[in-house]
């Protein structure tokens, strides 16, 4: 056998883009095949080549790694996260420490050295240019490209690595091996096992492509994504296109007709540019005024880019979202992907024609057909296969994995804020809740069609499955738009929105995927394993974003009682029971483990914010800060979920305690204020986040936070309701967190609102518009506050038992009255010195021309 292996036939190690096409996935992987397809349309793609999947096999075989890898994989207990991490790390080290076969390494290096000369193949670059660059290595992108088509789904996408701005032969070889090794990250290995893929069947190609040192760059939409017409939209900035994606730079906008006539131009004041420095890093540079206000694209560039857009749309037969870069006089198409904005909007409202057999609450948009699988208990979950319709009384966190493989979800119970609704929206799966009789009326195994946009269930298959697409956000808004992401497998889908901040991650989903309750790890003396599970989950989400707010665990007993180690005693009212921050303080080792995990993520240069759930006292925040000092994380950004009436009433004291931000949890806040069970479909007609009592609380909290420079946000489902968004923008909220599939729609709506409601947002604070009755007369202090008896001994409350504060002293009454009066005057007079806190993405103050502001 060893002798036969030595005779392994040498494959093609390298394939240039010109040698590949869209059908070359087994050789070049999906990414490589798509780039080759664009290249062969004679579209100006940056030159590159693919290290083939067969080269990967050859490397593994010649290095005698195959049996070693298989031996290690057989040892893995996939539910033991620590062991999974350790073994996959060993596999990656085997790969990165192995030597590439000499003949393979030589061919890769030769191709790298010849990379620029390939420009001649498509008529770009002069002989002078080529000779000039031949003496020094070029910057390249080294990108993994998986061969298995099934890896394109959300569970696998983005799990293999890519490296940018790689320069030099040895750096190239090192990063190629790192790409190969990324097949065996803990997450990728775990998901392959979960999905039933044989590890040996999945192969990896590596795309090596010249990096364009962009003088200008941007995006093209072959159809206007917001106004439903055939115009081509082009956005452009100086330098790298990252400025558009991140929202740091307002781009020029050009509108071009299908006849290539320029219809409109809006030239923005770009102020800064993001550029690449000599080491391959990025720098933010201030532009001189004559350049910052100058039109980025020349007339012929605008028309040429529009021409490419029409060409790619015609080839792919779908409107395209295209990224471009211009270096000198050369235009490059960097990437293209389909956009379905217009189609998506039609489908979302589509009314199907057929026999309606059931109706409920439309909880998550989209259309799906499949076979009914009725789930009465957790033992039934295995019968739900990919593409089935999950029908149950109500979902719970134990069902998340099963929900992911379902085509649609129908429940008897629940409303728009029930578990099934929230998780389905994040997954992009059609869902109908609150039908009251789905489990008794629908029959096992029958085929039905679910319209999650209208709440109707139809007999038979009358439409193809259509999930709602995540569209990239393109509107510039003063109010930050963030996304909600609860699981690593949701992160790649959410990142397609091009939003770089997560406004809410609930860690309960990560806990549920482990199958074990936090108490299990405590009782088994395995609390370090619990920390590891939280760290890995949050880290894998954070990889896709620049900033993430993570809510510490909020584990209700009725939702997580099926997890191993969960307390078995039943609470009379779990919603008002031992969960949220009070559970964490009662179980400090569990809470500290979560905080330690988040500290480790923050050390990876990620901006982390901690959100504390179900807060009802200042002492709870103080206790968490003590824990943070104990674990050497005192500078952590701490925020509070405003989801209890107590948090509303104590908001001034919480701000004085030094919280950095708040986020409205309107799902719980509404039910607590209105005394309604949000999961009870019988009272859904009364459950309303727009109730005046709720709005009054939101307005009050935003006002106090503005006064104290505390960022205000919302992460409840109400943030996706346009009437709520309008109210919040009017009151001056700082950010709104939504599910990724509505991020584009909400962003566009916010942009429209801000034109009307937010005046000169770059220069002045938003203006609070007081109601007429609030302008009448002077403030009158409350008359029912008892005066303190000086002879009565003062009792000093301690710890968390101080749930109701003692009556305030005379000085505190005066101070509070003065604070309210100042707060009122602040909004009535629009004081110049009270400027809204500047965010990172706003114009900085520069001291000299073309000054480098930041390197990252």
C-alpha cells in the first residue's frame, strides 16, 4: 500500500481563471468557479489563479496526513467542546507544520511571480507597467473555496478562512496552508458532523488573486434597489470600498438609464478615504476640501461601469449587486452577486390562490411547501427532515436545531413575540403562530404550503419555497441600524446586510445547542467548559462584525427544563421567577464564567458590550461591576435591558451609576406594563407596543439617557414596526436593532424619516418636540412625598434586598426637581453647548491636510 501511494499521479496544481468556468466547482470550488465565469466574460477581473482541490488532496496524501487526520477525527466526542477544540487544533497544526511537496510549492511560487504578466491576456497593463512591478512581490488575497456545493448553506458558509494583503513567497505558502487547515476549525468540523458530511469528501481549493490598490471604488446596482425602476445606481468613494460598506463615508451617487444616459448625480463631501499602506494595513486619511467635494468618477467611467452592470445582469439573468475598484486607469470588477429587492417585495405580499385550510398570525415572511411533521414531545424531533413543515403546540429552545432544517413552522400558540416567531425571523424561515388548532387539524405526512407573510396555510403544493432574502443596507442614516444575531450559524446570513454592529446576542441559544443547563457544569465542576462554550459561540458570531452587544443569560425554567442538569422544580410563574440578572447574581460562578468568556472575545480586538437582563435595582449593576473587577475586566462597557417598569423608574440612578448604554426589551416591557402574557394568542389583540402607556415610558428613558450621554437603543420586535420606528426617531433614539431580513427596509425608512425629522444632523443635536400640554406653566413638584422625621433612626438598606428605596431626603428631592427642570429646558431651548455625542463614523477634527488618522 505505501508503494502505491508513492506512485500517486501528479495533478494540475494550478489553474488560471482563463482555464476555468462556472462548471469547474470540483476543481476550483464555488468561489473560484464564479470568479472564472466573470473573467471569461471578458470582464476586467483582477488577475488570479486557483490552487486546485486536487492539489489539496495531493498535499494531504504526500505528507502522509490522511490517516493521522482520520485517526484524530475518530476520537472526537462532538458534545465535549473542550476535546473538540483540542483535537481540531492538533489537526490544523499537522497541516500548517507540514511541508508542501517541492514540485507543488515551486509551481505556486512561479504562478505568484507571473501573476502580473497575466494582465496581457485580457489587454490590461503596458510592458512598462509589468517590468516596473516585476522586481517586487505583489499584494494578493488568499481565499478558501470549498468544493462541496452543499457547503453554501448558512451553516457552512464563511467557515473557511481568507487572508488579504499577503505579500512575498513565504507569506503566500504560509497562508495557503492556513486556508487548507481552516477545513478543520472546531466549528466547521462540528457542523459537518451535524449535517452528516463525510470529512474526507470535503475538499478545498485556494484562490490567489491580485489585490487592487484602489484609487477609487464602490458598488453598482444593475437595477435601482429602492425605487423599483430600471435605472442603474452607482456609488463611489476615494480609496477602498470599505468606507461604503462600513458606512463611514457618504459616497457619490450616479443614476444611469438602461440606454447609458447619466440621469442624475449627487456629489457628496467625502471628507476621508480609507487606503492601503505600504505594509498592507489600512489607514484613514483626511482629504483636502477640493478633493473631498470633487466628483469621484469620470463620465466615461460611469458609463463603462453601467455597461458592465448590464452585461452581468444579462448573463446571470438577474439584477446584480456588483463591487468595483479603479486603480489608475484600470477598472476592475471585484465581485458580483444577485439582488432580489424588487422580486422580494412582490413575493412578500404575494397572495396565493388555493384552498385555505388554516389561518394564524403571520410571524415570519416567506413561502414554503413541504410535508407536515407534528411534534408532540422532544422525542419526535428526529422525524423532522430537511424541507419538512414543523407543526407543534409551541417551540422552545431545545428545538432550534430542528427548526433550522425545517422549511416552515406552524404553532398552536404564541404571538409575534413568541419563541417561534423570534427565532424564525432570525433564521429567515416562514412561520405562522397562534393557529390554536394546527396540531389537531393538520395531518401527519400531508403536503401543504405555508405563507408566512399572510398567515395562511394551503392544501397541497401551490408555490415554490421562497425564503426572504437578506439585502445589503445602502442608505446612510444618523441613527445606527444594528442586527440581532443569536447563533453562530445565523451570523453569515446576517452579515449579508453589510451592517457591522450586533445590537443583541442572546446567549441562551448557544447554551441550548450544548444540550446542558449552566447548572450542569456547576454541579459537575466543569464550569471552565461552560466558559469555553460561551466563548466559542460569541467569538464565531463576532468574527463577522466590528461591534457586538451580548446579553448575559436569561434562562426561564419553563423554556429550558429539558436541558441536562436543569432544575426540576416547577415555578408557579416562570416569567416572574428566578431568571435574568437575579439568577446570575444568585449563581455567581455561572455569571462570572459568562463575563470571562466575553472578556476573551474583547481581547480579540472586538468591541463588546454587556447587556444585563431583567434589571430592577442599581445594586444589581453594582454587583456585576464587582464581578468584572474580580476577573480583571473593569473597563467593560455595561448596559441595561430596559424591560421592567423598575428599570424605567430607576433610569436616572442607573445613568448616575455609570452605565454606557441601554436597550429597550419591548417584548417584556410591554407585557409587564399592560399585564398581558405575550405568548398567549387569546390576548394578542390587546398586546400592543404602541400603547400610550408604553410609549410614555420609552420617551422618558430616551430623554434621560440623552441628558446623561448614555446611548439608547431598542432590540425588541417593535423595532421592526414602522410606526414605532417613526416614534423613536422623533424622540431621538441613537440606534435600532432589527432582524437582518428587514434591515434594508428599516434603514431606507429611517433615512426618509431623518430627512424630515432630523435637521442638520452633522452639526446639531436632535430636537425634542414637547407635547403642548408639557409647555404649560412651570414644573410643579410632587405633593405626596413624605418628609423625613429627623428623630427617626435611618435604616441603611444593604445588598439586593433593597428592592424598594427609602423615601428620598429633602436635598435629593430638590436635586431631582432641578434635574427635571434642566432636562425640560435643554430640549425647549436647543442649547448650543449640548452637542450629541459624536460616533466613530462621523467626521473627525483634522489638523493638517491628508493627515493619517488611524491605522488598523
